[in-house]
């Protein structure tokens, strides 16, 4: 196989994986985890059903990887939005608002994700999860942590707890309540980040997922 052919095939595989991740998010958000099959995901992605197992060991791994991608790219978008900032408190505020915004706007999806994390097999280590972790660790560093190895897991647990509180069926906690608690814990002002209702990334409810997945890129 020529180098060009190998490059084209690699690009086609990458795009196929991207379509599966996007389809998983769309279907689980629409139907829930139990009502979505791997066959459904393959059909929505326009892929052969047997191809799913080439990339992912099973449905739980696929869905968790897809949600981790969504969380990573949502957080990245919030941190890099205009005006660009380097200050640690503003970045922490944006990170908190990005995650709480997902719980608000993707309630079904995030509820299914939290349930998957409580499964006996735990959560999936994948490239998407590692990229999310790197952004959160960097946020902790810029916020002035003197012990990142202790403070990063604490932030992660606090964000997970806030998401759980927001997606709990029948008795969810309000975003404003959880935001106030987290902002107070990290010494943030209410006006920082993306306050509820702000027409900015993290505040506006942009439900289009496709921008996070490079499914239309043409191989050269």
C-alpha cells in the first residue's frame, strides 16, 4: 500500500469513528441508554454494524468516550472563547459554568453518563477522557493550586457531584444554587464566567453537537 493510500484509509477510519461518537450522543440524548443499541448507533452513523466493535469494546465504552469528547470540547470552547483570558479565577469560573451548562442542556445524556460511572466496571480510560483531565488539571494549576495532585481530583469530584445533583430525577437542584456553592468554594465572583442566561458559550443553549466532531473533513 502506498503512503498516500495509507493516509487516505487512516482518514476514513478517523471519520468513521467520529460519526459513531456523534451518533451515540444523539441517540442516547434522544432515547436514553437502554433504548439505544449498537445497531442503532451504527445505522445513524452510516457505518457497518460490525465496524463498531473495531473501535470500541462495547456500548458503555462508546457512550462514555462520546460524552467525554463532548465534555472536553465544551470545556475547551468555554476556556478559549473571547475575550481570551489567562487569569486563574476567570478560567475556573468558565470551567464550572461549562460543566453545569452541560447538565442543564444535556440532562438525559449526563444522567446516563453518571449512571454509567457508577457501574461496577467504573469509567473508561480513553483519549477523550485524558484530554478532559488535562484541561481540568491546567485550570487547577492556573487557579494557583499548591498541590495539583490533591486539588484536581477534588475539583473533579465536586463537579461530578454538582452534575449528579442537577440530573437527579424528580428532585434536581437548581443550577444557580450549585453555582453559588462552587463559586464560593473557589473564591469567584458571580459575574465571572458565564452567568446564567448570558448569551455566550456556556450560557447560551447551543444544542448543535456536530461542531465537536470532524465528520465532514475530506481526505487530501
